[in-house]
C-alpha cells in the first residue's frame, strides 16, 4: 500500500523518498526516544542519589564524587561510547550496543543531574529548613515536604534542558552501531542520494521532538521566577 | 577475561596524538571566535525592530539549540553538497560547530545584555559620556562579567564537539588521529583511553586558565 501511495506522491515532490523511508526514519526516531527515556531515567535516579549525597556529605565524600562525575563531563561522549564498547568486548560481556549506549548516556546524564539536584538542594534557605524542624518535623519530613518541593522548582527547568540535551546527544550512538534517527537518515541518503532533503526531514523530526518541550521549560522557568 | 593490554604502542603514538590535540584546539578556538562574532550579531538582530531580522535570528538560534550538533555538522558536510557547496571535512566541522556555538552564545549574550540595568547606561550618559563610550566602558564590562562563565563552558563543549569531526572524515584532529591508529592496530581501548586523558586535560586546561583569568579580571 505504501508503495502505491508514494508512487502517487512521487511526481509531486520529484523525489525517490518513499513513505516506507519515512516509516524507517520514524522507527529510528522511536529508537532515539527509547534511548533518551532509559538514559534519562537511569541518569536521574542516580543523579538524585548522588546529588543529595553531595549536598549533605562532608568534603571527603563530596570531593571524590565530584571529581569522578566531572570526568564524564570533560570527555567527548563519542570517546566514552567507543571506550565502553571496547571495554565490553575486553571483559567479554554480551550486551548489545543499545544497552551500552543507554549505560553511557545514563552516566553522562547522571553527572549533570547530580549538579542540578545538588544546587537545587542547596538553594533551599537554611532558615526555611530550621523553621520546618522547629515546627516539629523530623529530618525525613523536612526533606520530603520542604526541601524536595522547593528544590524541584529550582531544578526542573534545567532538568528539562538536560533531557533535551541527552536526546540530541543520542545522535552519536550510531558510531557503536545503533540505528537511531540520524543513522536511519544516513542509510536512506546512501540509497537515494538526496542528502539535503532527507537530512532536513531528520532535522525537522529532531526539532519537533525538542522545540515544544524546550518552550515548556522556558515558560515554567519564567512563571516560577515570577512567583518567587 | 583473556585480553592483555598493550599500552606501549599507545604511548609511542603520543606525539602524533598531541599534534592532533593541537588541531582540536585550533578548531575549538576558531569556532568560538566565529561563534562569538555571529552570536553578537544574532543577539543584536533578535532585539531589532525589523521582523525579518528577528525571524532570521530566532530560526538560527532555535535550529542550533533544538537539533543535535552532529546533525548540524552533517548538514554542512553532506547537505550543502546538494546546493553545490562542497566543503572539506575541516571547514564542514568548523561551520557546524560555529553554527551551534553561535546559537547557544546568542542566548547567553541576550541574557547578559538584559542583566545590565538600563539605568547604568542612562547614568553614564548623564555624566557626559557618548553613546559608544558608555556602551564600551559601562555596559560591556558588566555584560562580560555575566557571560564569562557560560563562555568558558561553551569553549569546553566546543572542544568536546570537535571529536565529531571523525564522523565526517576528519583525520588529523585528536579523535581522527586516534581512529587512524585504531584502524591500523585494533588496540581500540588503549588508544581511545589515552585520547580520553588528553581531552580531559584539555578541558581542565581551559577551565583552569579561565578561572585564573577571571581572578585577574574581575577583582575590585
């Protein structure tokens, strides 16, 4: 059916890009979203744990965590992916490249998320926390009912930015052999030789996945700042 | 685990890789200089009264911020070819990263300009300074203070982004050299681990010198 539809449309656009190709690219976009989902999920869970640890621990716990996480932010993601992939072969684990991509991206996401959580945590004024404690709240209650809600407001806009950043960085995962959106567009380019057109479609899909959420984040940031 | 590490060939290739690191720095610095130039234009354009200029600036900024850097480099390398503009891998990488840098920095500069209260400009003017004098002596230094930290961050990102050059066939930057060595010997882990260390040191060099510079520049 697809081929007949594309045969109908082909003279309109004068392109050999078919609906099948679009489907192939949308499938790639699905892989991109799946990578983003797992990476951000893992990265955020780890990031919250490390962020809280960094905010409340003494310097001799704080410093090593900070240094290790900083490494993930100072090495190109491409190199991290290649290293992880070859390390997998060295220790002889049979994970597919999708899993490796998720793990590397999750660690990368975690290193940024930790800083977001930490700065959100530290943005809660000490007086507010003391007030909560003197109202009779326990330490845990203070954490869950006072610190987290306030830190969430401070950190959510940057977290949205981080999520979109990770989504864009998934484009590098094809280097270790995952066919995501950008790679799928390359496959089609190789076949039909219309790089500008196919890449534009890929760009449009990325843009549509990123722009509305980026706008939402900017709006949240503005609205919450007005309430302060 | 039956793998023996061979670090010696990697260390022997260190001089080559350091030359590659120089190319990496070159791309990063050039892309930052060009990026700052275009970002200033974009920041000015997005505050202008002409809708066309505003629209053009907005589309550049939103495209740069909402698509992957790798996509932008691809566009420069493969996409422009359809329009008859055939770029080599080096200029294509440079163009891609510059486009990206300009988009992110434009937002930074816009925020920086907004952070300087307009009363400052008016005060300078009423002290008898000319428009340009007031902008140069009063607004710019204060703006620079605000954008300095994001600027160094962007520089680190620019360095990390240059590693994408290998995907469009650049073979003389740090990742490119490493990949060439890797293809010849298949000691992937050793070579790339060494490259990772060099990238880390480069990034730290930038942050450290920026901190020293900030300490010299911004004390009262």
